[in-house]
C-alpha cells in the first residue's frame, strides 16, 4: 500500500461529533412501562447517521423505573449516582455509584430507582438501525 493510499484510509472516518448533554435533555416517562418520571439525555441522537451505538444518560426520579423488557443486544447500565436495583432474567442486584451491569442479548431486564436520591445512569448498546 502506498503512503498516499494509507493516509486516505487513515483519514476516511467521519469527523468527530462533540455533544453537550444539555442540548439533549428532556423530561419524560421512562421507557418500558412509563413508571414514574425521568430526565432523559439522548446524547447519541445528536450524532448523524449512520452510527453504530447508542449512548444515553437517564436520571430516574424517585420511584421511577425502566420496566422489565427483553433486549435483542448486549447492553450496559452504568450508575453515576444514586442507588438502584437491576433485574436480569429474574435475578435482582443492587447498584450504586461506580457499578455497572452488563446485560446479555436475550435477557429480560429492567432497572428501578431506590433510596432517597434520583438514580443517574449511562445506558449504552449497539444501534441495530445502521
């Protein structure tokens, strides 16, 4: 491969996208059951298509939950602050700041806010709509 061709290959990626989460913020009921209210930051929605992954922040207000639902991809819930309880195929585990739950394709999952403070988490998974 010539040096010129190598440089074209190395620089053929789209330019990076920098997103301020404040521009993606909205108040809404959480998905999968509309249990309570949340603040959603649909960060990756600001990235032009095609994109290979979703990256979102959600703050579950007191008593809110992303209800139990099946997933058709691996998914990660990473807790920034607060306390929650994650479910995967009937198994429940407590999550607190700095903890992550790696959830597998085919599982039925959900997450509930617990404790006094809102549950702030990052949710990331592959985008199947490339």
